[in-house]
């Protein structure tokens, strides 16, 4: 069985893959193809992916009984004592859309409320 996962790839590539594999979800293709067809499909994916990313998972003889490869993906496959695992990037990917700094709620928790007389504990301790 072969599984190909595409992200942000051109529609022409998606159309080409539907000739050989079944699209079970947006960008996820599954099917049984021969090794020769699988290699040619993967070469076509790499050529046509453009700015997109792609992953392929396929059956392989061995302990894991599968193998995988990626194209322009943040996660990379690495061999650890005969077992292939996916390595995530060590540093988080910076997202410019996310605000930086402390939120208002965390500032209130950290520095406390100022300027309000909401039951201060100092007057309660003086009365005892």
C-alpha cells in the first residue's frame, strides 16, 4: 500500500495522482501500485510540487514493514539503529501573525491589580 500526502501543491499534480491513487481526504492519496509506478509517481511529485510539501509512506520488507520519504518538509526521516523515525525541527517555527509579549491576563496575575480597593489584605490583617 502507498500513501502520499500533499500540502499546498498545484492542482495539476493532484489530478495526476488521482489517475493512480484514490483521494480519501484533501491531499491524501492511497492505493496499491507496483514499485516501478510508485517510484515514477514520487519522481513526478518531486518535479511538480513547486512550493508545496509532500510525504510518501509505502510497504517495505524489514522490521518496520514500511518506509517513508519527504519533499520540502520540516520533519525529516532519520535512521536510528535500523528503525526510521521522523525528526521534528528543534526550534519552533516563528509565526509573525502571533502577538508577542505578555497578555493582559498574565500581566494582571503577575503584577497584581493596582489602583483598586478590591478587599486589600493589609487592612484585614491590621484589624485582628
